[in-house]
């Protein structure tokens, strides 16, 4: 489903197997960069609430939530569909096996095949060509406020080690140490 951690592992395996570079991006305050308009029809996107206690307002005033927020129904779905809209605008299609993985065949914008996965606000981007990878990252960060974390070194609490031959190792030693203390 959308935002699966498994998607990142799939992209890492494809990157290692194909000797592709893999970088990470992080979207800052991701939900508020999402757009309700990208939700499929039938999904609630208008949310209203009354002012909280202690806020002085005229009787009958209600507020509308203009942007998805953490802990609000459909915020994660809105982020997914916002990302999906951006990816499609760049020539990507959703991979058939996973909603949160997109692939882009070489086209007028990107000269080589790209693979992108999303786990909430953490993205992995893989390509055999660093200039093509950097071109995508620049386009992504022009649309979304985020950080370019460069070569993948961490993913969901795991240390990622990529040797000179392109072999990829996941290490959970820091996690293991934390839970064993």
C-alpha cells in the first residue's frame, strides 16, 4: 500500500543489483505541502472545527483546515496523491507492485531510467547516472521544501553501507544497542 517501508527495501535491492546510485530526500513538514485537490473523488477533504476553549470568537464561527495536518484523516493519502501527481508530471508511472514506487523510463527530461520510493516523507531515488539523479532531485526540491540528504546512509533507523563495488548492507546495530539497554 501507499507509503510502505518495503518499497524502500525494494528500491535498495534494485539499486544494489543494478549497480545504481541511491540517494535520499526528506520532505520537511510534508503534510502541509500536500494538496487536498489531488485526493480522488469521494475522499473527505473539507474539515471544519469550532474554535478551541479559550479562543474568543463570535458565536457560530468555525474554522476550515486548509492544508492536511498530522493526525487528520486522509493527510497521508493526500501526501501520497500529491507525490503521485508530481511524479506523473515528471514522466513517472506507479510501479505495478507497489503504490509508493514510481519508475521513469528515459524521456526528454531524464536521459536514464529512474526509480523513486516514498515512505511518508522519506524518499529514495535510484539511477545509474548521477547527473540524471541530480536533475530529478533539483526538480523535486523546486516543488517540495525538503533536504537533499545525498548518498543513502540511513533508512528508517538502519545504517546503510554501500561499498566501492556497489554492494549494499543494512545494519541495525544502533537499534539493537538501544533496545538492549
